[in-house]
C-alpha cells in the first residue's frame, strides 16, 4: 500500500497519520479547517491537537477531502463516532474503489445502535470484508511521543488486515491482526463508558480497589454484551478489551476518565463538557446507545446503565455508588 488518506486531523487522526508515515507509508491528512492543514504543511506541526510534535515529511495535509482521497489504497476515518455518518456521506463520491476503509472511532451510533464498521458499510455501500477497525490501548499523546504501544487491526478479510499491519508497523507501534471485528469494536466503545465510571470514582476520592473492581466488572458486562452479539470472548482478554480498558481507566490523558472525574468532583455534565474544550469524550453519548443495545439483546449492564443516568438523567455519582453496591447478591460468573 503506497499511499493512505487519513480523514480527521484531531489527536488520534494526526498521531495515527504520523505512525503510518514513520512506517514508510505516504500519508495525506485531511483537516476540517484549512488553517490546521496549512500549519501542518508549512510548519510540520498540529499545534491545536499535538503541540510540539514534529510531523514527518512524507505526511502532507489538505482541507480538500477529494484531493486527500485521490489514489489512496486505504482510507482511515478519524472523526468522532456520532459525526462519522454525516462526514462519510459527504466523502462517498470520492472513495477510491476497492480501498480498505478503516475506522479509528470508538463508539456506537445513537438511534441506529450500529457499530462504526456497520455505519461505514452502510454509507459507503461496501462489503463487510472491505472494512477494518483499529482498536487498543492507544492514547494519542503517548504514541505521538513514540512510546512503545501495541494495537489490533481487525478485519474479516485477514489479508487486508495484514496489508494494513505492514503499512503501520514501526519501532514504537506494533499492530496485531484479528478477524473479530465485533469484539474489537465493542471493547473500544464500552471501555469509554467504564472509564467515565472510574473517573467518577477517582473524583469521589476512591482508590485502587475501587478502580480494579470497576474495571473488572466493566469487562464482565462488556463481555456479556459481546457474547450476545457474536463476538469471540477471548477478544476481551486482549488489547482491544482488557488492554484498552486498563489504559483508559488509569490514565489522566483519557478524556473519558477526566470527564468522569469532574462529575465525581461535583461538576454537572454541562460543566464537564465545557472543561473538555471541544475534545470528544465518546462514552458520554455511547453510554446511551450501548445501554439500548444491551436492552435489545437482554443483557444486564449495570455500570453502563448507571453512567447513562449520571450523564443524562441527573443522578448523583454518590447515589450511583450506593445503588451498585446494593444490587442483588449474585455469583461472579452469573
Ligand atoms: N485521542 C485518542 O487518544 C484516541 C481516540 N480514539 C478515537 O478516535 C476518534 C477520534 O478521536 P480524536 O482524534 O481523539 O478526536 P478529536 O476531538 O481530537 O478530533 C476530532 C477530529 O474530527 C474532526 N471533525 C470532523 N467533523 C467533525 C464534527 N462534525 N464534529 C467534531 N469534530 C469533527 C475535528 O475537526 C477533529 O479534527 C474517537 O472516536 C476516539 O474515541 C481512539 C484511540 C485513541
Ligand atoms: O481510546 C483511547 C485510548 O485507547 C483514548 O481514550 P479517550 O478518548 O478517553 O481519551
């Protein structure tokens, strides 16, 4: 694969474009704002999202999506989940035939309850095996600083996953392949919600036992949903499951954890949103779609349900804590 288009020049889009370029792949990065594209082209930096990070010369930028897409062997979609449908609809006429469409987004669409790869298939009108997802413990700022990281590239077409794996392997980024797209996407979307809960716990002053309990029970409810939707249970023990969950729930760099922490400290969701300075905390919206998806398939997700109530129904995180601890006693694997 000679050239890749990355659409979305936020934190992860820019960091992933750098990963590709550092792996020897030529990249054209699309930025919504022309001043961001110009700054990348002229100054080799994206100061809005990754200040101080030098971008390699084989990474160029444009605010013209048509130009970015021309001749691309793969198209990486790096916009927030709830905007993917609208953005991709606009790009559809210029998608190169046969190109692998790769989603970086970690969320479930409100209303349709679709995973991102399902949205991509529907909007682009491509078969399942032409769509890949990247998911794992991938905090953009650490990767931009070239700290060693592993990830998963999931695609039902193993050969396509391998092709993409070659395009983004380098001395600090190690991608594994997986054919379980459902499990990898659910792991990525659900961990944002569990990170909100961990943030709330931190904000309320709780320590490591509480964090470990939320992480582990969060993984249990994610795996239950995965089992109901046909995921491979082992995926949740891997990088896109436990790996991403631990990184996001523990890191002060996580937007979801930080958002939750503000709620735990007593901020309202509106105040926490304001403090996020326009950066996306995907779990705030996906807690509602995941909760609905779980209800549709009859799966109990008490932490996700509670996070939804705090974010959208005015529940106090302290009341949520009491409610979770007061649930009916049960066996661990029930
Ligand atoms: N930042 C991170 O460390 C990681 C993020 N992700 C996922 O990648 C996806 C993108 O996240 P980030 O790059 O971090 O987000 P971000 O908030 O840093 O950037 C979003 C980008 O999308 C663009 N965009 C296009 N249409 C938009 C619209 N209608 N509304 C808002 N922004 C729009 C923005 O201009 C911006 O360039 C999310 O689903 C996130 O969960 C996944 C792994 C790591
Ligand atoms: O997905 C991520 C790390 O893998 C980034 O998490 P946040 O969106 O919470 O910053």
